[in-house]
């Protein structure tokens, strides 16, 4: 094969200075033999591949794709994957967890795959040591595993193109590759992980942040659990059609399920038993310290390199190198000049998941009524008795520290600013004004529906500019508290932790409890893994290894890290949870009948949120371009 290949280089992402390999007449295209003739050229090409990886990070938008932070198109409306789950809703837009809200990772995926195949085709010719060649083989295998994982979890079985294709004149049909079965696709991805684990080093010289055998084993832990869950729960949402008949989706056996769970367990144990990673500050002295530690890890991941296994870096303000989390998600009161903050609104359903320290091992829903019942969500009912609190934060007393590190609660202090989230008041005569702008004077003092007169002074429930929480909660995790990020595009440089040690622990615990695996003292080790993340959150009482405990812990520990969407997909829980689901809010209301005034809280359906139903066909995305590629389409598309 004549490899006269020219490679387009994305120069802004090359992190070292120009060398001789760039000193040629054409600057944006290089012959492959020139590019790969120096270590710098190989590094440049590899950096480009890493940039293209489908990492669901701060610059990922579920309906618009990856690296959505360029100068021409950074405006994603503040929409993220959490808003397609029950973690949160958008302050203005009613997002829906359907196929139309998820990005098609197909054409770009195969473009990236071709770029990796180009690299692999040159490895035998590289003038480097055998060990260095092995490292590149391992790195290419890791990149392929990551890329095909993004394909498989969206489409099921996909065409596997493992070598560089040669275009034979006008015969484009020669390039067509049929879809592999879903089982064959997952098996291929796992083999790529095994190659990466075998070939990659434990670390790179000069502290380079590149895939290592530990990163590859952590990735294998994640994707093997995904495959195992599909094999176990696929029939919970069965589909039919040609793609099913040919096993392009589904077709898993019990043996496949156990193979995948075992692969997850072994990859997790490999890292847990022999790797250099641990939880960041695993034994806090108090819940307050636990909250600080947990938040600090996401605000500045470089302090937690013992836990952060694979990081996507955002190096400096500007296009491509930064993101927009701080402008979209700061509460209205700390917007720092940005016009549309407050977009991430955690739901009361999510907040309810967190345990209380005095009742470990179960979720601790927020109780608003004196009878202890949660009741309906139709808003304030004057015939009911409501619990009364002197300060809005009092109702959350004793909850898991991670709640305070993740969510801005009514009355929280953020950036030295008390955050006002209020939805109404009850007048001394018992009448009320709720979710309607207004005021009342009582004993010479003026009280306002939303807690203050001017919209810049509060952060809740007013519909002004779509900037206020609709659920009673704001967002904190990942945001910079110590820095005032300028209110313009692409100014946030917080790094994103894509894979961390806590996830591996919880992958392991879930795989053990789901499979019944008992070898190598697995049950005891999985119980310890489950409780380790809870102890880091300030819990002193261990809980047993049950599926319910593992899944609850996973939801709160990995919240807003773009894991929940895929957990609902792989476990086939989306259509059960989102079955005419109406998402809910917690409304703090000032009770002016009390002296001094008190706060009550009312559970209510979030305003403007309609019923949401996830159709079973949404578990797979439609294959694009079947008229030209000749592939079999997924069911009901």
C-alpha cells in the first residue's frame, strides 16, 4: 500500500514550541513520513488524538457534541447531561431525555478511528526503540477503546475498522464494513483495553498526562460494567426488528453477562490492589471538613492527583482551552456581569437521595410537614401543618456533607454572599402570595415574594431572564468560589476529572453484588470499597453491601459527573423513571404569622415542567446515513 498520507494538524493544541519538523513550506498539512520522523511529531499527532476523544466533560453538550467551546459556537444555552436525568432541570428550557436531545457520535468517531489507524500503520517504520513502539501500540489501543465505547453505548454493534482502509479508485463500496454484533463490539473494546494495559507504562517521563496501564484498567472497569449491565437488563426493555434478529443490538447470553462482570471486577482489583491511587483525604475529622475536601477536589483537581486517574485539562482562558461552567451555573446573585446565570437547578428528588448521619444506610428525604409525610407536590395547602425553621438551612441539618459541597441550598453563603432563594410569604391574616411577585408590610418592615425587591438581590423562582432556580436549589460542584470568573465566553479553566478512584471502587462494588462473585475475598473488599467513599464523606457507620446501597452511593458520589445518564441507559431504568415524570421543587416560604418570622417549606412540581416519558427505542440512537452506508438501522427509526 502506498501511504502517501497528508495529516492536518490542529496547531493550537500542540503544547510545545516549533521544531524542525514544522519548518516546511506548507504549515497545516504534513506528509506522514515527515510528521512521524521525530518524537515531537509523534507527540503532536498524539495530542491531536487526545483532543478528539469523546470525553463528556465541561465542553460537552448532549445535543451538540464534544469540545463545544470554540469562538464561533460556545453558546450551548447551559444545557448539560444532568438536565436529561432527574439530577437537575434547566432554569429556562424544558429538556427532554429523548433521542433528539443526544448528539450523534458517528462520522466524527470514524474520522478519529482513521486517524488512530494512520498512526498504527506507521509504527513499524518508526525510528524508536521496541519499548517505545509498544507504548504507542498501547496508547493507540486505549484511544480506540475509548472511541468505540462512545459508539457502542449509543448504537450497540457497530462496524469495526481496525486497520487503515485503502481507497480503490471510485469503488467506494469496497470501504463498506457491516455492523458487528453488539457482543462482538464489546469484546473488541475489551481486547483493546487488554492491549493497552499490557503495553502502556505505569507512568510517563516528565509527568506527562497521558494514558497509562492504570488509566486503561480504570476505563476497562467502567466499560465492562456497562456491557455487563446491558447483558443483565437488556430484556427489561426489549426491542424487535432486523437489528435484534441479527444481534446487532442485544443477543447477550448469561455467559456474556458473567464474562463482563468478571472483567470489571478483575480490572478494578488490578488497580485497587496494585495501583498508585487512593481517595483524596479519606478520613475527615468532621462532616464540615468532609464537605470542604470533597468540593476542593473538583474546584482544583491538581490537589487530588492521588484520586484523579484521567483528567481533561483546560489550560487558559480563550477558545478551545477553557469552558463556561462558571458563567452558566453561578447563582444570579454572583453572576459577575453574565446575563444568564443560574441554569443548573438540582431537583428535590436528587437532594432527597442523600443520607443523614443519624440514620445511615437509607435516603433521608426532606420532611416539610409536622406529620412526617412527604405528601403530594401540588403546593401550599393551608390545612396542613408545616415544620417551621428560623433559618432556611436548618431543614438540611445532619445531611451528608456531599450535599453541601454539591448544591447551593437556600440560605447558603457562596462567594461571601448569602444566597436568597424564597418563593413567597404567608401574611399575618393567613392569606398567601406564592410564586407571584409582590410585597407586604408587617410591623413597618417590607417583605417581598422572592426575598428582596431587586432581581439582582435574589436567586430563586422569579422568571426574570430565565436566571432563577425553578427547584429551590442552585449548583456548586466544579465552580470556582475563590475566583470571580469574568462574565464572558470561555473563561473557566477548571480541569475535568473524567475517571477517578471513587468510580472504580463503586464499579467494583456494583459488579460484585450484581454478579454474586465471591472469589478473592471479593464481597469483603467490595463492602470496604462501598464504605470507603462514605467515610470520606464523614460517615462513621458502615453499611452492608446491597445493590440499593451501592446505587444510592453511586448517585450521590458521582453526581453531575455525566455518569447518571449512562447509568440509566445501561441498567435500563430510564423508561421506568421517566414514565410521565414531573420533576419537583422545594419552595421556601416566609411565615409572617410568627414573631420572629419563620420559614416553612413546600414541595411542589417545578413550574413549566411537563410530563416526561422515555421511550424504549431511545436506548439506542439511529444509525446515520444508512442510504449510503448500507447498514441495518436500529429499531423504530
